[in-house]
C-alpha cells in the first residue's frame, strides 16, 4: 500500500481508492463480457476456410452491414443471404466461429445478477463501499452498452475511467 503511494507521490488513502476501483473494474469487465463475444472483423472473416473466394466479397459486405455481429452473420448465412452457400459450408462456418469465440456460450448477466456477483467477488472487506460499487457498475454498464452498440467495435468494454 505504502509503496504505491510513495511511487506515485500520492496520499495512501487515494492509492487505496485507486487500487479498489481498478480491482472493481477488472471484476466488472469479466462479468460484463460474459455472453458477449467480440465483434468479427472482415480481416478475421477472410481467414475462415468456409468462405471461398467466390463468396468472400459478398460475405464481407454482409458482415459490415451487420456491424461485425457474428451471430447475426451466421443467422443470415443460414437463412440464405448468400445464395448458393452450401449447407456443409454453413456447418463449417458455425464450427469455425464457435471455436474462435465469436459465438456466445452463455447468456449475458442481467444487471442485478452482475451487481450481486460484483459485490460477492470483492468480498465483505468492502461492505462500506456498496453504494460506490452500485454507482461504478451503473456508469460502466452504460458506457459498455454504448460501446457494444457501435458499429465495428472491437472491444465492447468501456475504458474503465470513473
């Protein structure tokens, strides 16, 4: 504790507050990302062996239209958005996306469940900071949602300031 305060030339209480907020953000980020895979880029899509040269241009256009949402992209492919795309290739695409983490394997946490787990993970030693945690969670969640909704966003998590 004293080492951080001395290294930064700040008050030890402020150093402890910064340490707490940083730890809280790391826990929040892990909870927020649960069930929210990253956006798929056209560069990454180009590496997929299921997308042949015949379909790569139209597949990239479709992905851009869907703002990198791999689930929506797969749904569109399955529902014939690319005419002539074979069923075996659809299965190969599904497997490829899943193996690389672009398809969710769980449902995102609801806000109340996320807050509850945030409080549980930070432990009883921070019981005096429950209201601060609520405020930080709300602020970070709002920023994360806005970031997640932006087109082509590679990291759907806010910067952690606050």
